[in-house]
C-alpha cells in the first residue's frame, strides 16, 4: 500500500520501530511495497497510526472501498472561529481541486497520474464537506417551545 510506504519519507522509522518493540529493518521492509517477504499487519498499521496520529493508511483503505473518513465532531459543538476555519478549509480544498484540474488539462489531455491527483483533491473536498456537515449537525437544537400568548385581563 502506497500510503504505508509513504511513512518512510515522513517519519523516523527506526524510532517508530523502537516504540513498537519491532526491528527497524523489518519494519522498513514491511513498509516497502516491493517486499514480498515481510507483510505489514493490521496491528502494526494501528500502532503506527496511534504513534504518529497520522491516519493516511485508514484514509487510503476507506477510499479503496469507496468510503470517506471523517473525524467525529466534538460534542460541545463549534465555536464561531472553528466554523469559519471549517468553511475556509472547504474553500482551500475546492481551490486545490481547481488548480489540479487546470494543471491536468494544460496539455490538452488528462493522464492517469493527472487523474490520481485530481481524484485525491476531490476526495479532500468530500472529506472536508462531510466533516463540516457533521460539525454543523452537532449545533442543531430542538426548536424552543412557542411562548404562551398574552391575553388581556378584563375586570368584571
């Protein structure tokens, strides 16, 4: 899985292996797509995810199944600043998509590699949109009851 292999470029594998109680050379081999002799196991992916707080393997797995991964919202809901940040994140994702699509079309055709980049930016839009939806859903409250109407009291 390319997502697992990409950890080698972004993290100190020897340090990760020590934290997991694994041999660094073996872990490096398990993260190598071309290696047939060492296979990365589910528990190891979970350990790496927990240690790095990086969910790229889980995101790649979800995407391969046609799913999107989003974080559960904080039950306390969003502050106004957090809502603004979520909206800005969505706008950034849409802008990144537009840039990738324009770059892909610059030469008049979209290659497989171009499409992978465009598809990744579309996935990001979906994830950010679903996250925003989940966050907004946490802010929904029941409609307050209608206050009683005032009636004039008449003296008899």
